[in-house]
C-alpha cells in the first residue's frame, strides 16, 4: 500500500512568530518542511497594517522565487473559501457596509477571514482525507502554549512550542537567519491591540484611524473601548500626560509594542 506524503500548510500571519518559523526553515530546524510538501498561505483580510503587507512581500517573494509554494487568499479573489453572505467583501468593507465591529470576545473577524478560509482551501487542496493527509503549521510561541488546543495531534504542528521558543528567542532566530525585523501583525482596527498600537495608528496612520472611527460610527452601538469612542479614548490618554507635546513624543506608549 502506497503511503501518501504529508502536506504541510504553514499559516503565515506576517508577524514575529511567523517570521521566526520562516527563520527555522532557513536554518534547517524544520527538516520535515521542504519545497515539495509545504505550502505557505497568507489570509489577507484587506485590513492589515501597511507594514505587515510590506514585510510579507519582502519575506515571501524570495521564497516563491526560490520554488516554495506561496498562496495569498483574498476575499475579493477567492470568494469560494469565504462566508457567502460577505459576497467578496474585505473585512473593512463588511464592517463599513454591514455595521459589524470586530470583537475580542467572539473573534468573528479572525474566524471568517483567517481560520475558515485557510481551512476551506486546505480541504480543497488535500481532498476528502485532508485531516489525515495534511499538517497545519501554526506560530504560537512557547509562552502561548495554553492557546494550542491540538498539541499532540498529527494534523497540527506548533514548531515554536515544540522547540520551547518564546518571543525573545524568535527575535534571535530572525536575526541569525538574516531576515527583516518583524512586528506584531494584525488588522489596523483589531480590538485586541495595545494602547501603544492605537496611539501609533492615530499618530502615524491618521487615514486608517479615521476608518476605524467610521467603523464605530457605522455600528452605532458598540465601540472598541467600553463606554468610550476611539476619539474619546485618545483624548483621555492625552489628558493623562503632563502636556499635549508629551503625547506626540516617539517614546510615549510605544515601549508597549
């Protein structure tokens, strides 16, 4: 009986952990992953931070040119893998057109624009026995092992957890592999981002901050912060500094990144 070779699906997010896994591949720390059996897939919500798009291009284009299989899933191109009622809309468009707002509790945005599309594409790629024939490679760090629900299962792989690699070690591996410095990835209006990230969005990406405000206004009921709109939260943070000039200092809050 012929044994089918496992297909590895490396879920790329464009942040520190994903880049560390790429570093592990380049440094020979994941010998089971190779050009023939591995697909690198990035689910683009259409609302990623600009530096995430740039980092993804810089990291994955050379991999594709070197013969690695790279797939970018986009709702307006790959509609068959997405929730049909979204009709090809990006996450941003769903929020602005339907009045939905990302939720840190339900995480519907991640489910519909990250997890489910990758799962649907994986099933199509690997056939009826997709769970037996493929391995999903996920970049949870060692300090996030509580999030890894499928530890010990053959259909899912957590390289950073398996090799006890935390955030600091990720950064070291990226440097050793001579890959570009990575940042925490995520959508520009992710409700789980830190104060520092909201402040940076307000300061450096005012057009995106304005869109995040529009998402709140379109919803009309919920905001990203309980009891305060984004603009009110920014004003509150400003009021907590000694003077307004301090708020715009590069050092303010960005240490939290």
